[in-house]
C-alpha cells in the first residue's frame, strides 16, 4: 500500500534517522537515504530491536544495525548491559523526532522479522543509513489506525514470527560484554554490629563514651556490597590496617 509521506507521521522518518546517526556521533559519517515504502536491503543486518510506541500515533519502530555498530555501542564507555540498552539512546532520539509519542516495550528480534512487523502496519516506511554507499543501519516506522494494535501487539512482540512462520529465537548479545563490568567500583562495607539509640543518648555522646552493639565479641562481622549481605568473616589486621577474613559466602536464596 502506498503511503503519503507528506501527511503521515513517517514524514518525520528522515529526521528520525538523522537523530539516530547523531545519537551515535556519526552525523558526518552516515548518509540518510530517501524514505520508501519498500522493505530495505538487509544484507548488512546484524542485530535489530522492535519497539512499540503510542501517543500522537501508535505503531512500531524497527532499528537495524550491522554487527560493527552493535559491537561499538556495547563496547562504549557507558558499558550498556545489553543490545536494548545500547540502542536505547538512538530509539529515544528517533521517537523524539517522530513527535509526541511514548516508548513502550522493546524486544531484540531477527532483523527480517523486525522489518516485517513494522511494515505490516497500514502506514509504514523505511529509510537506510549508509557510509560511502554501504548500508550500515536502517530505520522502519509503521503507524496503525487508533485501537488496531490492541490485539496484535502482544503477538508481534512475543516471538516476532517471520514470513515462513518459524518463531525467531532472541539474538543473544555477545557474552564477553560482561567483562566490561569487571572494573566497575562497588561500595563494600564491613559491619560489626548495630544498636538503637534515643535522641537523648545521641545528644549525650562525648569522647570516650562506649556504645554497646547487638553482637557478641568474637562473632563474625558482615560484608555488604551496595547494601546487600555478601559474606561473613572475622576482622583481622593487615599491614596495620583492618581487614576481613572471609569465613562464609552467603548463598543467594532468590536464585538470581
């Protein structure tokens, strides 16, 4: 079905694609093509996300990138935990360019399926971003009549079924991205014990006062990381500094 790009929300598609390139710092590198109702050539495609949006218009947005861009974003200093987080700034920039819309659920899906889900709506268009004539990314926006997404959205986002009808397994982000977190500083605290004091007791504190804690002498101290109990141990002295010898690592009862 042909669309009128002059009156449709997809008229902002080129601006949205430019906003995507800008969010990656590639405005001077990537060239935004002409919006078209045809499916883009996905020979470059590495990974993709499918996004729901609502507000001034309701529909779906598919953002497809090659493996190099995806890896650069995952390896960025921001150290995003997954592809959705890595592409989130670009998705937000695109939606802001489209207009008054709110971002809904975002799913990592097969690039072909992402494009098909967006183009399946009655008012849809795509645009390709190229670098010296080579496709590097594509943006597809589909807009649906009011209320028409209610029954189809959940099915579309649950497995993104391509043309042959075979459910597409989510694309796993590179496992080595977890290594990016190994150098992140975490706040670790050793707790010897606790007590409760009245305001009057606090006001009466003077140098030399002794506060009794709720833990017996010689009892293990607790190691907390970002407020979460991690281990029990005993206080030791290491090179004239206090340290903690770990006696027991606390099992994660939640199974996470």
